[in-house]
C-alpha cells in the first residue's frame, strides 16, 4: 500500500494482477463444468437410436470446451486487477463482462478473506471489501494467500486510522 494520503480518488485501472496460479484454478473449475456437460452428452450418445446428431453435438461441445479452457483463464488473468491505497480500494474484474469499482477507505465497513477447498489447493484466497454501496461489495478473487492476508491486515489498519462514517 502507498503512503500518499493526498491521493485523488478517481475511477481508474488498478495496478496489480492476481496470482498467476489463478489461471490454473480457473481452468480446473471450468474443466469440471465441461466434464459434467460432456458426461450428459456421452450418455445421450450411448442411448441414442442414431449417432449423427449426438456425435455432432459432442464434437461441437469438445471444440467449445477446448477454446473456452484456453482463452477464458488467460483473459480473466489479464483483466482481473486490484490495488489498495490509503485512500481507496480499486478493482477490475470479469472476463466477458468487465467491471471497474472503487471504494474510498472512509466508506469501508468490513474486510473479509475466504478460501474454499479449491482455493486452498492452489494456495489462493479471495478478499471482500464491504461498503454501504447499493452495488454490493468489492471482491478480489485469485490472490496468493499471503498477499490476501497482507491486504486484509493493511486495509484493516488503514480503515481504522481513517476518519469517516463508513456509510
């Protein structure tokens, strides 16, 4: 985190990428989804009276799955950015629909971290910064666990030291 308190809080692209391990994490999660789809289609293929349409659908699904597994995780990695300064938390997320968000530190109500079983396998964690915004909390997915812990600690200290009503 920067120590420049005079920073202007404006919507801009954050400076930090999430962990490179997030690419593999997003790939594995997508593989699981595609395996479910392929299992259903394979069941249809096995029980189909004719093979033409089920084989065609299965081939199209395989092509789409391969393209998705190659493009999506890398694209998400390029888009998912974050930054925390003494003045604000900046996030950018999405891979198809992209969103930039900013939360002034004076508006932060809570800072949480979370790690599911897959995140733990990959040494990743997610950080959620909650404000009173109607748009909901800012979420930073795919951070290295140690980075996430430092971010939570830094934001907690900065938030406690920042005057404001957090609303």
